[in-house]
């Protein structure tokens, strides 16, 4: 039987979990948290947070064009 532990180990679950963390970054920035604080809270590398912020900024610029 496919248990919860098995589900959490799937690639799909891991990708969704990562995407949710990345989607949480903008609200945390609005609350005034630093990149380092966000990385620690979401258990991400500082570089991952920086890249996500940069990517989201580019997407916002493209959608405004």
C-alpha cells in the first residue's frame, strides 16, 4: 500500500513543496524579513531565495509589458 511516507518521497511531492516555498517569498519580503531570514524560515539556501526574487521580478516586468 502507498503510505504517506512513500508519497512524501515522490519527485512530484518534492517539486510541489519547493514551489510552495518559493511562492511564499514575496509575502515574507513584504513583512520586512531579510533574504537570510526567509532562507532560514523556509529551509532554503540564500542563493535560492535570491534567484526566486530575481525570477519573480522578471516575470512581473514581462507581465507589465
